[in-house]
C-alpha cells in the first residue's frame, strides 16, 4: 500500500514539474532563466583617457550608460576619464 502512495506522489511531482516547465517556456521566462544561468560577469580595469578641452568649453556631459564612471578634473583644462569597471 505504501508503494502505491509513493508512486502517486512521484508521478504527481513529475507532472507538476512538467506543467511548470511548459508554463515557463510558453511565457518566455525560461529564456531569461537560461540567459541568467549562462551569463558571465567580468570586471576589468581600463586605462585612463585624457582629453584637452577647448577654451570655450565650460561644461562636459558624459553618459556612461549602465557602467560606473569616475571623472577627475584638474585646473589645466584636462579631463582624465577613468572607467574603473566594465561588466560584460
């Protein structure tokens, strides 16, 4: 009798797992799960980049997107841009 109950529970678990996987696949969430599992994050230091600003330039606006960016300035009109981290 106890083998019958274990068999029913095992088949029920397999069926429920199959239904959940089908729902995840049909909703598109399974692709996101695969991408998260297969993704790799790397952190690298990049070399500094110096650019001399012209005399008429008073303000510099940078858009680094989702990546952190450290900006250092000096009194000689140079803007050394140093990106500390890029994830890829």
